């Protein structure tokens, strides 16, 4: 609808005071919209800073319990676990991925015992356990699909058995959502939700994450044969449609801010719970600019979150999660 002509319509009238601005604000967010990605490692009383992710550290499991307490206090509903695996356990067969006693599965059990009200999300991909740094098995230089899917199912079942609430397949293999959903149903884990990394792009914004999980320098080649070309929007929507048809409960777009058009298209077309991952490179850029005094860190943090909500996202995975939740509380 076109507004009345000036001066009958003065759009600035509703911007005059803070109370007016807040009353007509179209979008908002709260701590309940956040998932906090947390990196974990072996050790005791360790918080190992990650230089390329200012303010983020790899936590030993005792420190993870303190993070869980903080999440509950701040009203953050879920933590997503990403392991830094001992290099000696990274093999071409990736057997550690489905070991019931691996770092992630021990962390899940500890979290559910410590904070049963906090949802635990996990990552399903082979790269933390793969000597080649890839999300799937590498055979003669090729990332093989079907063999990888079978391994991912074993990994997902081990996480579900440990007590995970949400599984996050991030590998981008074809058919893995359907295979995982069937296996969960058959194994009695009918209520475990799948938040699929349905539209995950072959992005250059993942660098600090790979530092955090120890994958930098290990990756042989690139991930362009299974992650989506950043130029392709229709392909991304096809991937989302496929994953929903195979049994995904929620879908994710990754990265976030460079792909807000995809977030909007996914929400409008499918009308299903839609998430974005404000990935490590996005976070690192904003933090670096703020640390250099080039941007107001708090303001751009909030503005970036509002961009996700405006684009239709129901929630966001962000390393800003505890800082955002604290600011909202205060």
C-alpha cells in the first residue's frame, strides 16, 4: 500500500521517540533464538584461546559444564558441540566418529546429567576425525557418497544414544537425511530432531572454524564437490526441499549474512523452521573491526542478529550468543 502524500504522511512521526520506535518495530529477537556453538577438547580446567576467533576458546569438559550453567542462566536454549580431536585419532577410516566414548559423546552425557533442561546439538560430519580433513571418506582422491552416509548414520546413532537432542548433519552428502531418519526410527530414537545443514555453501568464511577444530593444513583439496557453489540459489533451494522430504525437522543456511537472500527464500517457500549459522569468518570480521575501533562492536552484533530475523530466520547459531544474551538481560 502506498502511503498518503506528504505532509499527510510523515514517516518520521513514528521514529520521534524510542517508545514509538519500539512500539512499531517489526522484528525482534531474544536469547531463546540463539544456539551457542562451543568447541571442546581433552584436558582438565583448560580454556584454550583461539587466536582467529577473539573471545572464543576450546573448553575441557569441566569448563564446558560451567558454560552450560551460564547458558541456562542467560536463557540460551541450546549448545552445539564441535570437538578438537587428538591428531592421533584422526584416521582415513574415521573410526573415532562413532566411538561411544569419544569426546563429543562423553560431553553429551555429562551435559544431560548436569543440565537436563539445556538442549544439546551435535555436528555430524567426518572432518574432525578424518586424516584428510574432509567431511566424507576419501577414496583415490574422490569423496565417496554412499560409504560416507553409512558412516554418518553410525555417528548419528552413537550421538543419539548418548542423549543428543538435535543432530546437525553438516556433511552435504546426498541421501544422508533419509538414511539417518530411518535409522533413528528403527533404533528407538524417534524424538531426536534433525537440524540439517541443508544449504551449506563452499564458502571462504570458514577459516577460523577450521583453526578451532584443528583442520587447517589437513584438508587435501577443497570441498567444492559436495558443498554448494556460492553462485547457485536454485540449487540451494533444491537441497532444502530434498532434506525436508527426507525427514529433516529444521533446516539451516550456512554461512549467514552473505546468504540472507537464501534465508528469506527458504522461509518463504517452505514455511518450516529456518536457521542461519553466523559462521566463524563473519564473527571474526566483526570482532576484528570492533577491536580496531572501526565499528561499534555491540551495535553491529545486534544489527547482524536483526538482519537474520528480518530475513525470516527462526534462530541463529552464533559465537556472539553469550554476549548477546547478557546484553539482552542487562
